[in-house]
C-alpha cells in the first residue's frame, strides 16, 4: 500500500520509517475529500488515521466502511504482517472517528 507521507505530516519516507520503528505507539490523522459525483459536485469528507505500534507495525483506519457505512471503519495493514493495538488506543481512535462521522 502506498502512503501519502506528507499528507500525514511526515517530511519524507525516512521520517515515516523512524516514526513506525520508534518503539512508541502513536497515531496521526488527516482529512480527505471524496468526490462522489462530479456532475452534481457531490462530495463528502473522511478522516484517515495512521497508527503505529512502534515496532514496525502500521495500520490505516478510514472513517467509512463498505459494510457499515459511517457506523464503522475500514482497516488496512501498511507494509507489515501484524500490528498490535492496546484497548486504550483502540478506544481513542474509535472516539475520534465516531465524533468526526457524527459531525462533532
């Protein structure tokens, strides 16, 4: 999976690689606009979260799910086979994405 490093606030790929191997769990967020229908100028906003467990594991969360619409998220692993996530961090990411989806 290709990551828009600068969109998430990283200077370059090396900055991203240092972040994902820092041995410190962390998350960064970015907004993105999706154009649903160019003729009607119909669009909506999503929030993406890039999370690292600090041990080379990275997950990308998107505030939309094909199955659950705005009531769920899509999750992808980023160039890894595993990524660990504490319940506390999972709740933090979930709260932020729920607030965004509810317009708060």
